[in-house]
C-alpha cells in the first residue's frame, strides 16, 4: 500500500454501540496514525508509542531508555523554556505522563479541546528536536535515582527483578531497567562515557517513525484532524530503523525445574508463584501446604490436558467476549489512546480496536498445543515468605533480595500431582450469569440528577436512571449503617473479619458472575459495611439477593475464620512497610477525622479475637441498622424499589426479624477536627521501617467547610500552583520523585496539601522549602496577567463540565454526595456558576487570607515521618521548633482538645420525598 493512502474506515472493527469515527493514515515519513473523532468529548488526547524500551538499553547503561523518557519532557528547540510543555498542558485543563516498558515507551497527554492544536505541536517536538541540556541531564538522573529509591523496599519490584536476574544472562529480560545514579552517572563516568552524549546517540539511533504508532483523539472532524497531524508530525525523522526483535526464551533448561525460597520484607497473601514460558500465578496462605498447592495445580492441568479442548466452553467464552466488546464502557480519552497505541504495535489495522478482546475460530490443535506447554518440566517455582530471613544463601544485586535455589525436577512434581486427591476438581459448568436480555429500559421521566425515590424508617433509596450511556448495565450500592461496628478497635476488626468471610463464602458462587461481567464487593466502612453490585442488569438481582441472603444467614466457619484471620493479620503487619508518603497521609487522616482508630490498636487486638467473639458480635452489629441505598443505570423505578423492599423484608419483616431501625440518637456522623487560626501544628514521628531511608511530609492547610465560592477559589489556587510546585520542588530542587500539590476533602471540610517524599532532605527542611515556594508563588500570583488568570478559570470550568464517561464513574460521583451527607447533586453546575463570578482580586484575597505564609486565618498542619537517613534531625527538629509551630505530642489528646466541624451526614429526618 502506498504511503499516505487511507484504508476504508469501515475496515477497522469497532463496537456496535461506538459512535466515534476512525481513520487510519500513514504519513510520508511512514508514521502510522489512528485518528479518532468524538463530537461528544470534553477532552482531546494523544499517545505516541515507540517500539523501543528497556530491552534496548546499551550494556553498562542500565535505565537509559527510561532516562530518555524523562528527558523528553524538558524542552525543545521550538519551545526552549524548561517545563513549558507540562506547564501548558496543566494550565489548559490537561495531564501528561509516560512510561517505559520492556519493548516500548509510551508518551501521552490530554487537554481541553480549544488548546489541543498547540498541545499537539508541543508534543510533536518530543520526537523532532528535543533539547537535553547538560544541567537538566544531571538533575533528571537524580530524579530517576529517587524513583528507584522509592522502589527498593517494594516486594513487587524486588520479585520482578529477581525473576529477571534468574533468567538467561544474554537475554535482555535479564537487565535492570529503571536505572539509578550508579548506572547513569558513576559507572559511565568511570568508563570515560558522557551520559548525555550516550543519551543523544540512543535517541538518534532508535527514535524513528517506522517504529512509532500515534493515536489522536479529537472533538473535530477527521479531515481537520488529519491536516493537523500531517503538519505537525511529518517532520519526525524516519531512519528506517530495523524492527528490534529479541529471539529466544528468557528461561533455559538451567533456569527451569527449580524451586526458589525468597525472603520477603512484607507478608504476602500469595506465597507461591509459578513461571513457565508464560506466567501463571496461584496463591495460598499456608506455607506448610506448599507441596499440596503445586500438586493440585498440576493435577488440574492434567485434567484439562486429558479432557481436551471443549468447544462449548470456547463458545461460551466467545459469547462473553463478544458482549463485553460491543457493550464496553467508554473510558477517559487519555486511557483509550494509550491502550490503542500499544495494540497497534501487534495487530493489523482492522484489529487495532479489538486487540485480544475477541477470540478467533475454535481450533483444538492450538489450544492443545498451549496446554502441552503447561508442563512441570517448563516451570520454576518462587516460594515467597518473611520466614526465610537468615535461611537463604544468595542475594540479587540491584535490590538486595535474599533467596536460595534448589533443583525441583518435573518428574518430582508429576509424582506429587499423581498422589494428590482429585475429588472436587472438574471442568466448569454452564455459566448461569451470562446476560441474554440486553434491551434498554425506557424511563418516562428524564432525570438528570438522582432523586429520593423511597424513604422508610429502615432505608432510603436514591435513584438515577441511565440518561447518558445507553448501556444494559446497572450500579447498586447498599450501605449498612451499624453504630456498633465502629465503636472500638475490636468492633472495627470484627467488622472487617465479617466482610472478608462473606467474600470468602461467596467466592466460588460469584466467580461465574464476574466472568460474565457482573461484579460485587462487600467491604467494611467507618460506619458499618456496604454491598456494591455493578454490571449487566439482566442477572444483577439474582446476585444481589444471594449476597443479602448470605449476610442474613451468616455463620462463622472455624476453619475459614482461621485462614481469614491470618490473612487480615498479615495485611495489618504489612502496614509497617508502607512508603513514608503513605504513612504521613494516614497520620494526617488520624489527626483530622474524629472517631477513627489507629491501625496499630486494631493489630494489637486482632490476635485475641476468636470464633466466639465474631459469633457474639454479628447479631449485635446487625441488630440496629439503617440502609442508605443508591440504584442507577438500566433499571426502572419499580425494579429499584423492589430490590430495597426485598432487603427490608429479609432484615426487618421476617417472622423473627434480625434487625430493628436505628434510634434517632444513633445516626452516624462524620466529624472533622477544626484547626486553630494563625497556628501551624506539627506532628513528628520516626518511620515505621528502619531500613527505609526516605522521609516524607504532608503540609496541610485547612480552609473551610463546603461552600461553593470557597470551593472553587481553593481549587483554582491548586490548579494554578500545581505545576509550578512540581517544577520547583521536584525538577529544580530535586527534593524527591513523589512531589504533589492537591486539594483535600475530609467529609466536606476542604483544604490543600503538599505531599513530598525525599531521601535527600528531612521533613523539617522540606517544610521550609514548601514555605519558600509559597513565598515565591506569592509574587507569581500578584504579577499574573489577567489573560492567564482567565485562561486558568476557563480550564477549571471545562474540567468541571466534563461529562462522566460511564455509569460507574457517574455513580461514584453521586455516591460521594450521599456518603458525605451533602446531597448537592448539582454541585458541578453551581460551582461553575461561582467560578464565572470569581475575580482575580478574589483569588489574591483568598491567598492572603488563608494560604500565604503568615496569613491571619491560616490553619496549618505539618505531618512529618523521618526515615533512617534523617534520624538525627528527628530529635533536633522536635527540640527546637520555630515559635509559630505548635507540636502535637499525642494525636488523641489533641483531637479531644479541639472543636469539631458540624457533620453533614446524619440528618436523616430532614429530607422529604
């Protein structure tokens, strides 16, 4: 096919309910492009996928591909101001990022439609004439090193690298791909290499259009979009770089048929993982069951091999895939372009949207061939546990993961499998949850917002029919308000054990539902627990009623209780290994949110809780409840009401009711601590993990309780300050890879927070850098041109007016209003109205009043976690705090001493039908 000639658009297979238009073009430089036109979109997006990744790193320059990904964001010849690309995207309502995988690197962004053309031009410069200055090179090597530092104590990263380390050394899978200061600065310099020159060479040698695929998602028509793409992207070089193939398998005979014992830092739920030529994973808690787990896995594989491919199973899965593809939810454009751009590397144009979603024709020989590869002679087994400390004899070089290897022959595994019991192992039965009625319900009244459809002493039902997505799906949430479930650390843990046991009991039954696209969860909350069911509405009621019946007839099975208790215990113990930025966020929530318990107290009571405690607790927990319900999607009002009536009948209206309605005094509330004006509190604590060098800070400024004008003024400040904060604190000062400025909302109490994790400065020093930034930003704010102010206001308005992409996203938004008790379902429209009235003086006055250093009404809270690298500063900072800072010695004494904001939640009697 000649370059630049389009294939007919109808050759690209798309979902039946997809109204978007698609066009494939090939530019004169051989760049393959997919254009997507969506007249309804609120965001435009683009993704460039380059078929070069970490596998292509030169020997001795580990992480170079990843480092290049970082560097392309800095500047270009056409736009030489450093960070101007990210600044432009941020100021026009967008976001941008990239990632480096083994064989590809993906760059992507989204932005408001009226700013898309310039954003595309700036994006194209990544691949035309990027500037990679020497100064920026040094700074960004530090950023890559900081990114690696945050991963060193993560068992997921450690295990991934161990699997690579134990593969064939000559295969690129063996490489370390992130990079660090050593691989990108120290070692190259010792060999006389200039990393920047190597970076430029790598870019020149590998970034060629014949290895690239571009996806453009626009609000405009395809012809205009094509014109833009041709004008901006045809200048990218095509060096006709050969496609990079990596032949051979990463595992040879020496690295297969082995068993590995791996010492983990964190308790894992899954202790055994199996790698064959393709990966498969099986999990089990009890280490003593290791041999039985391996045996049962291969016993079942033998069953599949001996049974042969079943065409009816294939047909059933094909039907599920067909329904899933044609009724798929719309997702954010930025996510869509990334997914499609990656698939373009592997599929012919007609299947770019399909990818692997739809199966081809049934072929028993292909299936049997794949089953044959699942052999005990093709496996290596990783047995992962915290119990192997001191019992290993080897260490992986990049992360220091301790492990041992022993030969585990295929014949030995076969012997285990032959001796394993086969009872209970069988092929799947027919799936009763596959939807066959995909028709759309008609609702006489077009409801743009949720309505209070039903209210009784037992429950309240909010209802929102689908008026936007035209999909045969529903979303149902039942929130059980149980006053006794959160009254103490013990009751909180018992509620968690109860919900986890329910999920455990329902697992086998609900598996088919999940395969068929119908999902459920039962999870504990601060005020009880909630049931969520979402998916195709045809069989949804069947699943919901089964879950409700399981709750009503709940019994504690001692054997499963022991398993779940151990699992939950390990989850609590693993909190000791949270990253420092997660720790500061948890401490901040504990300080601000009344009637919450520290996880350490919950862990302390857990070992003493036995079967009889849960047996006694369950009837007490369920004895008085209120059901806050939300039903949305392809449901008629009577269907929604019938669901809730059924639940009321089960709990409140049987011959022996198990529940009674709440007393007026028992309705649950959300209370938040009100900080003192003019004071900056600080809470300091040493990190939970002595091995972690990183420290972290949350610098929080509390502003107000839900108010439309103050909400949007705070949000506008965050929008304007976000990118300058990231650039100054992360890119210029190199405080740490995790550097975030964001709004915070605690049950309607609003504020703004800086979250920074660093291994180069302690939290006290970071706190000073945040204040220094605010002083610097003060000048920027005062000198901001009026057109820049208006541009930011318009960007925020457009962000607020973005339509929800799918039913789940819409329902989550409305449920937040219900959960907080604010019920301002028209929040977006009312905040947009407030934004349109906002002046630049309003923003400056707001900053001077609430945010700036020394502001008269400023309510500050700094939460500091000190890592091992800054342990000495912990004592110094606490012994000599600045005069304006007030230490919090004890979180709970502090909470008891402070007034609380009123609760929106709990006003059940004030809402009328």
